[in-house]
């Protein structure tokens, strides 16, 4: 039984950059930013520079979820307690932003079926973009994460049974499975006749099976679990954060030269896992990283709320300021304003909803101390210092 869990502040600090690249990608999809380099119609400029940035951010979060949940897993935990904490972590913010999105922009163009499917996190089981992204476009990934959380107790139990000397072999196998997913999608899933408006060579149907459907994405989550186990058991070969960061940048550049269905699903996920492992090892060994300071950790703390609310903020600002097309410096100023308001809204969500709810109800009410001592011998009570690392 581990007596202490090291808080991984570097990984917390890395969360906001991952959310920020999703912000940049979603900004590229908002056609009201009329400047050429911010216009979806001019796909050779701003959109092309960020067209798989959103996918990088999502993949990073999926792998990170598996890693930090494994790192912070409690030996005495039960599946119902784990599910309770996860439910209280993601659902309140998700539902609040669902309401905000409906009020701000989605209700006039969203029928009841699509709204309810998004409300109950069922939008990821239909190969239809109008359903997948029908209310809050960022919300689909939380529906995928919900499947991860349901499967985590079983996955962790199975992965813990893998012999230590074979853990890296399984890292490689799952990594190859992730790379194979878009290949299988393009060759096995029917293309139909609907193609992505921004990526005319990519079928909506094949993209759905490769990128959105939860079950193939479990591989990303399992990769995070496996890498965490490799690090925790001393089997991981660390290359350090500088080289891991350079590798991630190089993989992103490589994405420009691969079909979109590969750049959005497979190109960056392995380098992302390597960077996550390097960050965790830096924290474990107490090495300096630029992501472990008060500002970056605070931004990481509010990153979940930021990820959820930023698209609604961008749409809301546009309506509030007159629903016009922006050109030149106005468009750039609009992005800066949207970023600032999104951070403030995220802070409010984190401070008023996420943190109070998780602190108050994540764990069952404690019995009186005397009763606890009678029920549990002192030597068997686990120390829980550092459990705040659990995914934010």
C-alpha cells in the first residue's frame, strides 16, 4: 500500500496549454471572424495552422486521464466510490455549460432530440455531426470520458495483472492499436457520401468511427494507464521534458503531411504520452519544469471548466457585440477578449461549482473519530497526502 501520492503539478500545469490549443482550433471554426487568416473559407491560412490542434488537445487529455487516475488510485478504493467522485467532478460543470450554451446560442437551432442526447451524454453514439456537436461542441469528449471512468476499475485491475517485464510491450501494442484505428476506419467503415466541410477528403462516417466513438478511444485512456504503470514500476525509459516536448512539436508538424484522419487520431498521441511520463518523472524527482509554478498550476486547475465553456463564450461575445464580421485587428482583439472572458468564466465555474461540490460530496460523510477507530485498526488506515493529483 502506498503511503503517499506525489502531487504532479507539472501535469496540472500542462493541462491549460492542452485546453488552449482546443480554444485556438474552435476559433478557426467560427466564421464570423471575417479576417482571412481567421476564416474557415480560407483554409490555407489560420485554419490549416491549427486544423489538428484540437485533436492534439483532446488526445492529450484522454491519455492524461488514464495516467493520473492510475497514479492516484487508492488501494482501498471501491468502484462505486470512484464513480461517485468522477460523477461529481464532471457532471455539474457539464450540465451548467449545457444550459449556458442552450441559452446563449444553441436553442434556436437545436431540436429536442439533439438537446436531450447531449444533455444525457449520448451524442457520441450517432455518426452525425449535428448530434455530436449539437449543443456545446466541446461536450462530446466528456461523454467519451464518462465511458473511460465506467471502465477504469476493470481496466486498472486487468493492467495490474500484467507482469512488470511485459508492461512496455503492452504500451507498444496499445500504441499500434491507436495508429491502426484510422486505417481500419477508412478501410472497414462505409464512407457514405457525406464529407467534412473543412476536410473534403475525410468522410464524416469514417471520422466518427476513428475519432468520436468512445470504444476505439478507450485505447488512448488505456495507454495512459499503461504508461503510468510503467513509470511507477521503474520500467519507463525517460527522455526528459525537453526532448519529449520537441518530439511532440515534431509530430504536430508531421501532421501537416498526413491525411487528416491520421493527424487527428494517431500522429501525436504517442509523443503526448511520452511528455506526460516525462512531466510525472520530473515531479517525482523534484526537477525544475516551467509548468510547475503558481500561475500554470492555477490555470491547470481551471482548465476543465475552460475547456467546457470557451466555445459558448466566443459565441456569446459575438452576439453581444452585434453579430457582425470582424476584420483586421478587431478579429485578433476578439480572440484575446474571448480568451480573457473564458478564463474568468472558468474561474467562476471552478470556484463556485466544481471545487465546492467535489470537496463537499466526493467522499461519504465521515463517521465520528471514535467510531472510525473502533471499526478500522490504526495501522490499516491509509495516509492520503497528495491525493489532490486526481484528475482535475
